[in-house]
C-alpha cells in the first residue's frame, strides 16, 4: 500500500509537468518535490520511476491517487485553486465544492468579522428572491457568476460554453460553504457587522463602533458600509472601509436594544469598558470606548481608594480634552439608561476583559485630542 501511495504521488508530480496549470499547481509540485528530496528512500524511488521501460507514468492520472493523498492536495489549495481544479472533471468538481474544504477558507478569511447575526442574515438571504435572481444557479445569473470566477481570472477560462457553466452552477448547493464564501467575495451578500470610527473617522464618531451592513470589494480589498438611519437622517454610506476597522458585534442584539450590564458591581478604577450611547431615543446605539476613573473625593492612591464601594461609577473618555463635556460622566451601579436630549443617552456597559479588544480600541486612537 505504501509503495502504491508513493508511486501514485510521483505520477501526479510528473503528470502536472505536462499540463498548463495555474500558479497553485506549481506550489503543490514544490511541496511534493521537497518531501521527496528530504526522504532518501523516496528519492531512490523517484530515480527508479525514470525507467523508460516503465509504463506506470503513462497510465496514471490525478484521479488514480489514493483518497488520502488527493484530499491532502485539495486541502492545500487556495480558493482560486479549488475553483480551477473543479473545472477538470465532474469527479473533481464534486470534491472541490465540499464543505469541509471551504469551511476552512471561510473561517480563515471571514471568521473574525462574521457573527451570529451574519449567519442568520445568510440564511435569510439564500431563501430570498434577491438571492435567486442574482444567483449563479440561475440561467440569468451568469453575469453574477462571472464575478465569482474572477477569482481565477475570468469565466471564459473556466467554462467553454453556457452548457458547462449551467452544469457547474447547478452542482453548487445553495447553502454550501463555497456558495457563502463566493457570495461574500463578490460583494453580493451584504452582512451585518460593526465599524470603528465610522464615516472615515468623522470627529463626531472617534473611538466609537456602530452597526452597519457591509459589502466586500475584491478589487480594493475594502468594504462598502451602509449605516442605518439616525432618526430622520438618511442612511449614510461609506466607501473604502478597511479590514482593521470591522468587527463582529460583541452583543447579538439590535442596535436599538438596551444591553443589560452584568459587570457594574465589579467595576473599579482602571477597568476598560465600552458603553452604549445615542444622541436621542430615535437613534440606534453605538459603542464608545472609555475607562473607569476615580471619584473626585479620591486622590487616586490605590492603597486608599474606596471608589469600588461607591454606588456611583465614574467613566472617562480620554480621547477628549480636559474640561470637555464629553470627557467624563457618572452612572449608578444599578444603571440602565441615563441622559437627556442635550448630552445624549448612556446605555449598557461592557467590561473589556480581553486584551485583544482593548488593543483594538487603542489602535484607533485619534492622532490629536478632541475638543
């Protein structure tokens, strides 16, 4: 069995030399070559297979590889490589669209910015008429499918005629991981997430994070963001949102929903927090970064600090200059929502226990102190 595995792996190596393949193929050959060179026994076997009298290489194909070997090769391919491999034959097409291959790519590229809300939206999307009208599974969706195959240069390089294109499209399940990946990649699927410093870092939104619907632009590797309306104000649209400004919502709830805090009793000076805030009760909440400060009656000496025992919690927003009305506010430990039409309304509070979350906020710190 081992000898059969080695021979078939070598056959694939030499088989690929006779084909005009995309860049991912050379990467696969390089991996196999490296393994053969580093293993003396396999190197010896590699030399014996050059015997002109041996008919093995002329009779083998990539589909003759053992299941495990072929699966390992497909597992190493990038998304564009899997799309290319899928055009070889129906057998490879079935393998290359399988969820276990695409789930890894989906998680690697999109996992950090897709939360539960995005997964629910995807299920709604694939069951909607919008998806079917713009889907590669329909005859009218060939133009949309061309965008998908732009992952590997162009639609014409994958399918030679409309019949082949329709056969391939129909083999892709609606709810497959590949379908989700390609819908994200082509920007057809708008998914919910949150954006730091919305509207190109507008001064009124510095160190905040707001809900938005996002669509990916593969040409610029950035996103188009649509923010929900603020009262009577029309929905805002922002282009060029970069990956580092996006996160999955930490709370799986509507931006109009008041978050019920579960850490108010334990807050103490120095804790990092983010708090919901909105201008008025018609607006959705955004999350704003701050730290817990000391009461005015406290000198800040941790050895004598009793701020944690007080029913009042001081919140500081140090991106604002000292004396600014936005620099400091106080809430009660039984706080739900407090505020007024002039200063806005402060909602639920999340204590940030994850260093990565704190670091993300600090990376978006403004270049200069705000008024």
